[in-house]
């Protein structure tokens, strides 16, 4: 693990696996909300599958997550700022071409990055669907932001009535996360239209069959000029552990 100061001075962590190659770009991974690079990508086997295919892999810990700095002010967050963090990482490492993979919150970050940064060669999103088109981010009808924020900040988890919010709270408690640092990006989530028509590179949209945050992935794929979509067995938390998830990424990026 290494760290670097991003565009606004926030200290971010990133991890690398495998060796750079001359014939293929690095694969950069951006994780989802409340998790980390290692939990989202290394533990389920995605990193190992990519490295086994001869790829150099780089994964960032988003601001407020993992080993990165965890400010508590919502103004320090938002997927647009996380996209600028990726660009700063590309600059730091001298990356001139990148294959980019993002999951859930990271999927929104990946879309914003691909719409603005010409260094992206291929794009994979997971854990998001029509919400990215219709709401400019994670589907708020599936996971109301206020309920999530309140669920993260309450001192009494027994007051949480939404099982989806409870899932995020339990995960945060189990991983020892800074819950106030997680509530801040939940409040600052991206809500304006994403320039999907600018993403002309080949793209793959992945979703779990039972993922309530990634409904109608075909809508997102249709909004991208050169995209395909695939649904795999699993829900929002389990589809990344489906071996077909890693296999689909490896195959598409090859």
C-alpha cells in the first residue's frame, strides 16, 4: 500500500498487484460505498483473476474509506471529487492508458471519469443500473440517502427499520469503519446527469440478478454508445464473489 496527496490535499491510499506490461494498460479498480479496495476486489478473487491473466492491477481506497484519510465534512466528498482523485492517481503514476472498473459508488465514479478522461481504454461498471441514467448516481429510490445517513449515525442500531440500511450499518460496524466519514459521502452523492454520450469506448455493465441497487442494467448499457450488459447470480453484496463476475471482467478487458 502507498499513499499520495490528491488534488485538494486529501491523503489517499492505493494498492498494486502484478507487473506492468508494455502491451496492455493497467487495470484500475474503484470500490463501492463503505468497503475498501482489498475487501471489494482482493478478497472476492477479482484481483487474483486479473493478475493470473497477466494484468497489472491498481486499486484505490476512496476518500473516507479503507486506509485513506477520513474527513467528516460532506463538502469534501462526492463522486465527482472521487473522479478527480482517480485522475490525480493516473497523473502520479504516469498512466497514459487505463482499463477502469468501478462497483456501485465506484461505478458512478468510473462513469464520471470515463466521460471526462481520454486515458480510459475500456470501462466496466458493476452494482449500478438505470439509476445512473435517470438519477445521475446510485438509485435513491432503492436506498434513500437520509435513511442511510441516519442509520450510520445512530448510537442505537435497533432503531433501524430498513433491512438494506441495516446491512450497510452492520458492515460498517464489522469492519470498524468511521461511520461519520461514511455518512458524509452518503450526503454528498452525485445527483446531476452524467454525460454518458461522451463515453464512446467499449463498456460492460454487470449486475446481480437480485441486486436492488442495480435494477434495469440494460437501461445504462443502452445509454452508452458502445456497451453490452450481463446479469449474474447474486445480490449487491454477493455478486462480486461469483467467479463469473471476475471472469467477465477479465474476458472483456482482454
